[in-house]
């Protein structure tokens, strides 16, 4: 009888390799960035990932995936509204082109 895991999941893929998935602190279900040749390696990886999250050392693997220009334009809509006649695009262009 298998024991229910308290954190994450490990499953065998059709290729015979093992895949790990876990819920990050942000609530998003994430796969490991690699697959494993055996289940014990997958279990160890999952245990280390849980410890990383508990210590507060987890880094979002998607961080930095938004291009800066898109990020700046998204944020400028809230920051530029009180700047008077200058449009948000102009304000953003002036600050990001330096």
C-alpha cells in the first residue's frame, strides 16, 4: 500500500522517467525543470524543494519572464495618471530610455 504524500506529486511517464510537480507558495502548480531516471531521485528533489519553500528561499521560476518594456507600460498606467498632459507612453518612454 502506498503512503500518501504531504507535498507534491511524483509520477512515472510513458518514457519510463519520473516527473515531479508541486504547488509553489504562489499557489501555482509547477513541474520540476527536469525529469528523473529513478523515483528515489525524484523524491529527493521534491524533499529539497519543500525545504527550500519552508526556509523562504524559493525563487519563482517565472520571475523575469515579462519583458521590461511590457512591465513598464503595465505599471505606468497607474503611475502616470497624475502627471498632467503628458501621456503615459511619453512618461514611460522618457524614464525607460535613459
